[in-house]
C-alpha cells in the first residue's frame, strides 16, 4: 500500500459566484482500521483563505503548523493577510524544499483574492501547482471525485447551490472509496461570512 | 572616567561597570518616552512620537507600538533600527514556541528569551549592545495580564507601572505616587496620558504626537491588541483635560 493511502482522505474545492466551498471527509484510518471519525483536514489560515491537506495525517498536521508559523510572521511584518495566490506559492516552495524527502501530502488551497475573486488550486507532494477555474480534488477518493465533480459542476453557482453540489459530489465519491468517508466537513465562504457544516453520510 | 575601557563592550571597567551598556542607556534617555500601566482588566501602553513633520507620509503602521504575537505587544524607546531587529527576533521566537508546543508563548518566557539575546551582546562577539528599552504588555493563561520592562543590559523586571525613554525618572516617580491597585483600564489610560503630558517636552499635546495601545480580553475571551485611532485619541485627550477643546469661533 502506498504511503499516501495509509490514512485515507478525500478533499474537494469548488468555485461559485463570488464564493467558494471546500469539503473533506472525516475518516482517519490506519490502513484498514478506522481510528477517528472526526479528523480535521481543512484548516483556516485567515477569514478568506482555507487549506485542505490530504495524504499522511502526521505530515498534514506538521505542514499546517509550519504554514501557520510562516503566515503569522507575514501578518505581523506586512500588517495584512496573505493573498491566496501568494500562499499557494509559499506552500509550493515549502514542499519543494523537501524535494528528496517530501511531505506525503497533497494540499488543496481555496481563498478569496483581490476583489473577493475566488481562487482554488492543488499541488502534488513536491509543490507542482495546478490552478483550476472550476474545481480541484485530492486524496484517495480523487478519481471518483474527478468524475463526480465533472458531471455535477456548473459555473457561477450561488452559494446554496454550490453547497448542495459539493456535498453530493463528496458523499457519492467517498462511498466508492473504502479508505475515506464517515461523514463530511464543508466550509462555504462568501465575502461576508464563513459557514461550516457537517454532513452525515454512510458511516462506513 | 576610565575612557581606556570604553571601546570593548565585553570588558568590565575597574569599578565593575559595563560602560557600553551604560552608554546605550544614555542613548535611550534621549529618545521618545513610553509608559506602561497594568490594570486589572488590561495593560495600557502610551508612547511619545518624537518625529513629527508635515512631510512624513502617514500610514497605518505605528512608530512606538508593535505586535509581537496575538497575545503580546511592546512599546519601544531608543534606536528604532535596533528595535526593528529585536522585534523581528521576538516575533520569530514566539512563533517557534507555538510551533513546538501548539500554544501561545508565556509572556515572561518571551521577555526572558529576548533578554537572553540582548545579554549575549554584552558578553561576547565584540558587538555593541542594542540601544533599545522595551515595555512588554501581554496576557497568558498562567499569570493573566503582565507588564515587563527590559533594558540594553538584558535585565528585565515585572512592573505594575513603568516608564522608559526621555524623562523616565520623573514619569516613574509620578506613577509611583498616582498608581492605585485595582485600577480599571480606563483609569489606567487616564493616568498614562496625564503622566505623559506632564513629562513630555512639548507645550501642547495632540493626538499626532502620541500613540496609545491596549491589551485586553475581548467579550469572546480572546486577547486583543488594539491601537487607538487618532480621532478617538483626540477625544480622550480633551475628555481627560489634557488638551483644551478647540475654541468654537
């Protein structure tokens, strides 16, 4: 079994009309055994920037802590929050630093940039950025997620519809993956508010 | 004076003094003053801005007050370029602690860590000490609100009220007389503004010459560091009788 499939994960982010949604599953496993059903994979960096980390759980937590370190210093020195594009470059640089002994994570970055324009991107474990205008996926359920998102996604959805779409895409994809699931965690971000919702799906 | 012993920072004089450290404190005695007061629901920091010129490009960033981490801030007196280095060092130290222990660095430990850095410059390397004194204001879950003063020698102490910079002796004795235990944050602001206005050299006090910052707990229980806006500061100066209200013509 690959190290990326050790803990199991599913992550997806989608762009809507002046908003974005980022969702993850909640399972943390050790190969076939489920250890936790409330594992946090999506982290808030600031009010308009969220980071999801799929792959090895330990690396996801450590990488998140390192990024908080860098972002806090940036905030103190520049007296402003980091733009999502800048943050993506930072994550990419940090991952590439460990080119020959990488973090076994695949990040998904979602944020509202200048003029509250939604920004999403994903990258591989050594920092190759993949910018997309519609959706990005990561984790053990990524193949199912690609299929589900491609068929369910429509551009310029309002936030209510976006929430429904991303939830359906996530739940149907994790049902086809034994290593991810046990519910979902969806963050819906508009310029004015952040809504966090827990989804109940097949608890297996 | 034994001038022969001045040039090396890392040598004691025959009288057992470190002249370079004392000269550093002289440099601070000429800089804009800063006052810190501990109250039961927050810490207040007030600073005198020495550089006021119409030509200065005003921006939102402050000259005397700096945030070190979400729960600690400091006021500076002395050589600004030295202060910038130390503030950056303090910020990185605070983040390193949070990275390792996943909780905010206790205020005293942060002050101690920074003072250890300052002490290094008085004992080895042959470099001059930093010409800065700090007033650290912060909150942690072990000891609540705290105020610390540190100087170029690397010494620090916890204070209920402290002053650094120009006329700090006068300010300190005034604080000793007027400080009361269990002051509220508002009373502390009032006292700080009064003391600063009496010890400052300038004849009239306006919000352009001052900076005011407070560290307190917000209603949600999180520590907040807030710098007072110039408008609110002007109103406060008039309210406490420090400046005369503008004459209506």
